[in-house]
C-alpha cells in the first residue's frame, strides 16, 4: 500500500469537498443560482472521496503508463457511479441523476462524457493532487490531524442520518409496514423539525426529478405491495446469494477442466479450504447479474462489450486486493501477450465477455428457475446456512494462508493458540495443495 489509512482519510475528505465545489459550480453555471447538489447538507460529495480512494489503492502502479491509468480511472469511477446510482434508486425508488439525454449512456446512470472526466480526474489525483495532499498531511501534526478527521467524520455521519431520514420521510418510504421502516419512522419523527423540513426543501430544489416524482406519486397514490409467493423472485438478495454459491462452484470446476486441457494436469483452483468454490467467479456472477439484469435481453454484442470491460476491471482489482491483503499473487499473466502488469490480459478479458453472454443468455435463466422452485421457508433456511458456512470458510482460509506465509516466508514461530492450531491442522502441504499457483511477493 503506497498510502497510509491516515492519508487515505484525508484524500476522502478533501476530494469530497473539492467534488462538491465542482458540482456546485457546474450547477450554478447551468441554473444561474447557487444550489447545494450534494446528498449531505455539509459541503461534501462522498462519491468523489470514494473515487479518490479507489484511485490511490488500485492505480499507483500504472503511473508509468498514463493511458492505462486514464482507462483504469475511467473504469473504477464509472463502476462506482453506476453502483451508487443503482443503490440510490433501489433505496429511494427514483434516480438522483439521469444521463438518458447524453449520448453513449447506460441506463441513465453513467455516460461516456462523464466517464472521460473521471479518467482525467484519475490523472490529476495520481500525478498532482495526491503528492500535494500527502505533503500537506505530513506537515500537519498527526495527533491534531486524527482529531480533526474524527470530528469531521462524526459530523458527516450525523448529517448523513439526518439527510436520509428527511428523504425517506419526503418520499413516504418510512410509512411502509416493515421493521426497518418503523425504525426510520421513529428517527424521522425525532428529527421532524425545522432542520428536517429545510433538508427536504433543499433536496427538492437541487433535484427537480425528486419533486416531480413525488407529485406524480401523490396524484396516483401509492400502490399496495403484494407479498411475493415465489422464493428468490427477480434479482433479489436470496437469488444473488444462490447465484454466488452456484457460480463459485461452476467457476472452480470450469477452471479445473481448463487447466487439465491446457496444461495436462488437474490443479486445485479453489479459493477456500473446504469445497470447490472460486470466490472470484462467485462475486463476478453476482456483479454481472446485479448490474446487467435489466439488460439481459439486449444483443449479445452489447453484453459481450460490457462483460469484457467489467470482467477485466474486476479481475485486475481482485489481483491488487490479494496482493495488498496477503502479499501474494494467485495468478500471473506476464507470459501472455497484451497483459497489464501480469494481472489481466486481452485474451482473458475477451473470455470474460464470452462468459457474460453465456451466463445471462444461457445459464442464468435456467438456474433462476431452479432456485425459484425451492419452498419459501426451506430456501431461506438453506441460504443462511450456506452463507454462514461460506463466511466461516473464507475467514478460516484467510487465517490459514496468512499463517502459512508467516511460517514459510517470514519464519515466524506460533505466537498464540490460534497460530498453533493453524500450524497443526493446516500444514504447508495442505495449503500448497489448495493454492498451487500462489506466489508470495511481499
């Protein structure tokens, strides 16, 4: 990691503020008056802060290749904007921004013009902004800096809760008969004063689509929800959970067969100690399903293009994360032409595109029907049992591999009962059998 957590926190705060200034200035230029364009009342736009953290964590090694740095910044920030837009729409049942009128847009959540802007911002952050902010943060006494960070983050948390409660009350969502809604109702009642009403008025002015949508809902009334009788219907939490398990299993089996055909040997491709599960494939299937579910009927070329880009960016991010967390690379494509740092290569990016088409057009519809045949109660029980099993499996695998690195590379004796347990039950032979291609790089 090139930057410390202390520096990353300053990046988040300062770039959030600068992003808010940029949004406010653009809105003022278009509207002819000042508008607070942020979700928060404070002058911060967190999406810019989160994007800066992604740039600082995943992209420093691309400074020697500005073109790839530009493209990487585009992909990371565009994915963040897409996910944020979808989550906000799911929570508040409407879009907070809409690029439908822009050329080359995707569902109105993202568009090419602003993706190019994200690429430019990535170049600015890595070459100019981050060095300058790092110098400034080092100049400030760290004790004072940490106190300032804690105070600002605490104020932002309170601001976030107040804004969320105000918007939920404004949209009427907190009147839905669920436990979560009742809790938000109590919070909103506690905040239902001049401050809450001021937040609502500000958001209605800043986001005309919110006001228009609310007026339409008031005119036609809120439709009563009919409880779903089918287990895991649509692109729901339970459906995605089962997709994760099944895709992790199928992905591991696919890689084993591929290694057999390409290298002439059976090789473990599992990410965990117990069971043939590839976590990379599982999360990839969840990501592609969640993002492209509503576009699953589009043409194959459309799905192939997005699968190629998203899959390549996802695999690159997984490689960086594994190296940051464990000091280890689990695959290396340096010997394959058109690779980027050995983390991804053009051929396998095309494989991601093909896998996206095969998944959404062929496998997903069939698996979805099978999942929905499960009885409601049994399906929910099995889902939570598998989730608990998988979380424990991942945690134990991470601990066992971390201990393997300590004793084989760092030559550290067991320091606790847990370390001794891991040494006794997961010796080197077991770890090397599960992770035969892992290479420790520090």
